[in-house]
C-alpha cells in the first residue's frame, strides 16, 4: 500500500481556521467568566484560555512558516 503524498497546499488556510476558532472559543469563555458566579467554573475557563494562548502562539509560528514555504513552492 502506498502512502498518500504530503499535500500541504491548504495548511495556511487550515491553520488560520484553527486560529479563528480558538480565538472565538477564548472570547466565549471570557464572556462566561464575566457572568458566572461559580469560582470553579471561572478557574476552569481561565485555565482553558491559558492553554488556548499557548496553542495560539504555536499556531501563529506555524502559519508564518507555512506561508513562507507556500510562497517558496514548498521546496
């Protein structure tokens, strides 16, 4: 069985979609933090947003590299 060739042509778009989705989820969590009185819920949402920030930093680095690679024809 042959492996599928590595198709990176949509990586920039896919990563951007994930960045947008992560930002939206972070905003929704911030909204929940503002309206909830449950301290445990607030702590959980704040912890999730911290992890999202870490993930966003990684995705932003990755998208920059993918954009460079795409511009260079994935050489």
